[in-house]
């Protein structure tokens, strides 16, 4: 891939420390969520992003505030990287009204109007048509926005995937499709579910340019995203990124994880996006030895405050539970 210098981020000390801090925040947030889930504080389904942090952080760093985000049910990392405060996300995980979705969404349906974060989606591939609709609206309104749509490789087995790519190409829409390919659609290995495992070829079938990206390398993700966005904003239509990544934890907290070998997991952990990035920065003298300790301390304090905020939050009043859900005929919701 030939990139001109405008595609490359300015790798200042501030920039790389920001990337590192965001990845650490996501990792520690997810670890705390697993702990709170086991304690019964968080309920329902819980899908952790541990191991995939470089994707959310690298992509979000390249996007603009006016761009829209459509995520999957594994979206806590996307939300945090987008800038939704950790306390608001944690309160949402608890189901408290102080959460960014007023406790109505929980783990799989985080939404935030201020950051144009159009939610996680519990349905596999369910976010792709939404992304196409948002991009169509922006194009019709002549707004210079891009809609970024995250989805897993399992979405390629769904009709919405193909319908969405087709319409985005047909209408030349400003959509960035980001496939977070972690190798397993729930518990099914990719080569057992897809006859064509090169997803860029799927995109090519619809005339959409695509790139294969090392999803364990935050800089590679950011560079590829900037390159894609440059093409989209130039009016060239949608772009497709396949980010090869790996989740270190089970599909969800209910998953006994009997479908993959532990040695495979450990092998991927050798490519940990956080420790790998940190070690490269140290080797290049881009950061100091004590920077990581400072980041860990700051993140620990932020997460502690987020948990306290969620614990102190309120449950929705019983009389409010049907608000925005059902309105009897002839009545208008206040």
C-alpha cells in the first residue's frame, strides 16, 4: 500500500501517549466489567473487547467529531475511544438512569447523541443498514460527514452485509466499513463458515476498494483509516477495511470457550496490542519508562470514579418504564 505523507499521523509524544492511554483505559474498563459481572452488578449479556483495543482506538483517532459511528454488541471499547465518558458508560452497564442511554441499553446498546454514536446492535449485521441510511441522509443533506460501521466477520454470512455493501456502492455513499475479523463468529472458526475468507474480495465484488490491516497494531489501523477517509471524503464512495484481530477472552461471559485451543490464544497474546505498542515506543525512545505507570494510575482512578458514579446512580422509576416504549391510541407521550 502506497501512502503519501498526509495519510500518516504525526507521531508526537502526545499522540502516541494518547493512543496508549486509550487502549489501557479500554482494557482496564473491560477487566473491571468482568469483575462486576461476576459480582452480579452487571447483568444480561457481556461481550468483552480485550485484545481488540487497537481497532477502536486507531479508527476513532482518524475520524472527525461530525462523523457517525455504528457499532456491534462488543462496543464498550468503541464508546470509550469515541470519547463517551467512562462514568456514563459504566452507569449504562449498571442499568442506571445516569447512563448514556438512561440505563435502557445496557452492555449491547450504548448510544450517545452528542458524539454521534448510534449504538451497539445486538443483531449480527444489524448495524450495516443503519450505517447506509445515515450516510444517505448526510449525502442528501450535502454534509461532509462519513459514517463508520464496525462489524465482525460473522456478519458476512448475513444478507444485510451484502445488501448494505451493494447499496453503498450503488449510491456512492460515504461509508467506512470496518470488519473486525477476530477469526470466530461466536464459536465457529472462520474457515468453517465462509468459503471465501478474504473479506476484501467480498468488497471488491461490489466495486468497493478494500485493505487488509494488522488489527493488533494501532498505528497500522490509524494509517489505513486515514487513507480510507481521504478517499471517501474525496467523493469516491465507500471503503472497506478488514482488520485482522483477536479477542483474548471468550465470546461472552456465558461462553465456555470449548471451540479453540488454549495454545492458540496464548500465541495471539504474544501480539498484545498494548504491550507490543508500549515496547516499540520504549525501543524508539518515544516515551519514558515511567509513562506507563502514570497511565495505569490515571486509568485506575478514572475507573474507580466511574464505578462509584454507577453505584450511586438511580434506578428508573417503575412508572417510567413504559415511557417511549408504548403509547395507547389517542395519547401522546409527554
